[in-house]
C-alpha cells in the first residue's frame, strides 16, 4: 500500500482499504503502525524548533509549527 490515509471517521475509509488492512496478520499491522510512528517522528524532528521528545514521547502535533507561505508571489 503506497498511499496512507488518516481519518478519525471510519466511514471515510473505502471498504477495500478496510479489507486490505484486516487481511493482514497482527504482526504485519504492528509493523505498519511502527512505520507510521517512525515517519511521524522523522517529520517532527525535522523542525529544529520542536523540543526533543522524552523517552516514549508521542508526536501528537508540532510544538512549534513551521510558518507556511500564504499566497503566490
């Protein structure tokens, strides 16, 4: 699966994605969850303004969001 969709509403996720996910073994689902957690931490650490996470700390959102461009030049 190359596209990762995140939704708090389970009805937003297509049925074939649900079937794909639940066809995986528990070990495969844990491996996928670990991959997502590592990806989130990589993104979090790429912003030097974010403080370091403690041992076992979770990335919920950026502590110091990066200012984004508004409009085109």
